[in-house]
C-alpha cells in the first residue's frame, strides 16, 4: 500500500504550515468546525488551486479533486467524473492525479501553507485525522438526507470517517488485504484449488510447491514485502494477538505477537519456503512465487496482468489454526476541504452523492477491485455478473464480514514504518522475533503516548 510519510499529528501539519506550537495549542482547545453545520466550513483566505476547465464546460462551478491514483484506477475515476459532468449543467468536476497517497500528503500540506487548495482530498484509513486536527476539513453531516447518508455505506467503514460526532469522510476507495495464490501451480502440485485457510495449511502445501522449479529453484510458497505492516495487522490478529489495546498499551511484543513473527521467521529461514521480495506483487505476477498478500484494490489489475500466464486464486487472510481470521480495513474516503466558497463545497457534496449511486459504486468496484462500498451496489446485476465470471471477487466480498479498524498503532505513519521495519528485519536478516518486536515496541508506545489526547478527543466508536 502507498502511505503517507508524516505521523498523524496536528502539530506536524501546523508546523509545515508555518503556524507553530502556539497554533497547535489553540487547535487543542476544541473540535474543528461544528459538525452538521455546512456554513461553518467556509473560511476566508483559502482559495482554489489552479485548474484547467475542459472546453465546453466554461461558466459552471468548478470543483477540483487531487486524486492519489494513477494508471487504470485514475482512468476509471475520470470516466465517473465525465458521467457526472454530463449528468447536469451547473458543476464541472475535475480530477488531477498527484501520484500516490504520499505525494498527496506532501502536496496538500504545501497547499495549506500557500492557502491555495483543492476542493476534495482522499487520505488512507485514519490518516485524514491529521488534517482534521489542523482544521483543514469541512463537516459533511449538513448535506445528508433520506437518500444520501452514512446509511448507504458498508457499516465496517462508516465510523472511520467520524470525529467528535461529526462526519469528515465518506467511504469511497476502500479495501481489505487478501491472500493471493497461483491456482495453476496449486493444481499442478495436487493442492486444493481453494487455497490455504491457515498458516498450518500453507506449511503443509509448501513442500509440494517446492517440487516445482522456477528458474531452476524450488517455488516459494509466499513472498513477503518490506512494507507489510498492513498485512501484519491481519497476521497478529490471526494469532490471537494485537499491535496495541484500546487503553493505548502496545502489545505487539507480547506472546501472541512473538509467536506470529517467529513462525514466519522459521518459515523463511529454517524451512526455506518463503523470502523477502523487493516487490512481492511483481514476483507473483511473474510466476516467481506461489503466494503473496495484497489488497482487494489490486484484484482487477492482477487478474489482467496475469491473463494467459496462470489463474489467480484468492483466499481469506491466513490465521493460526483455531483462531479467527480478521482483516484491517484499508483504502480511503472522500473529504471536503475548507475554502472560501460555499458554492464549491455544495457542489462537491453533489459529486459525493452521485458517486454513492449503487451502479456507479459498482462501476468503481469492477474497474479497480476496491470493495463495492455502497451496500446496494453488491446487489446490482453488474456485480453479480462479475462474481459469477470471477469468483475471486466473491471471496473479497465475503471476507468483509471479518473486516475491522486497525489497532491505534496503524493510525500513525511513523508507527507503521516501525512495524514494517521489524518485519523486514525478521524476513530479511533472520532477526529473532522477540528482539525485533521489543525494539519496535518502545517507539510505538512513545507514539501512542504522544497522540493519546488527540485520539481520545475524537470519541472513536468503531470498536464498540
């Protein structure tokens, strides 16, 4: 997954804007902009960033989305925007690709400093909160009605857009991790075509896969990556543990966490059935490994990239035998930027409403692999046809029942980096799991302690 380089902290954003610690203290005195009151979102001095209005759409209210996607995902987005623009004659929605989430974070932070901003942004998981605390986002509740509200979206993702009783994000490009495997090789090895359900299954299948030679070497059962913290969240839950508890105590280096990462260390270094890849997805698509963990958002692309090479299978994220498979929610939602224009903010809400249409949500899902975030979209004929044609999409849909918000540690980019670093030391350097996790735990606890007050202030209800 592409992630932002900054810690989730109002202080970091305010510092980047040149406002300093004094402004951070003022921001701590109350929740930004009153939830449910659209008028409170307007603020003078923050104007729209430069944009190019397409020919034939002059005279409309222009709204600008800095989109954190490239390639086919951005192409699907632009088609949806074109549909919106043709569906009415008052608004023109313009999407500009800024690269990935990290690029968006940097560009938006600079834009806040310059006070020339886009109208819409889209940040991953809970990392939008840093901009909520810097008062950069507008509440959306005042736009909801009987036809468009949080009720239309999958329940797993709704609470992740709320803070202190207000809604600042509506779900859009949401995902979960999946276990991807090379079904063609599995069948060649005489293994079940539905793939593994547990880590014990993978250990049983690995020797059979190793009998298959790829470039003269035994085929590996799985390739790990250097940015696997998101996947690691599912792993540690699948061993009955957690990265941290609801009382802000780091637990990643306790018994369950050590068992999880030590199991993977032995699988890689003692058994030789896995390895640390420079790019696990690239190796998987090239047929160099029989398995990897990836996002549902990659399902459409991976299927297309491997067509004619091998059949892709997907399974729930693996758990230890006897434990429940659980997956962290991923991806991003749409946020409204506070600017000087009520007219543009109202226009953005109309776009959000348009994208929440079941058929359009289905089109985004089919074109990208992101989950059909609007409940009714899963019942559209186009999604039913897709699942019938490619059952992998059905697996991704059914796994949603196991999706939940990640532990607090994964709300902070610095903490995510610490976890990924610990995993990489184990996968790449054969560092004992206890040693790697103990080293990470100290920094993780410091992060939680530093941000506890902010997190408590949003009154998060996702785990209740």
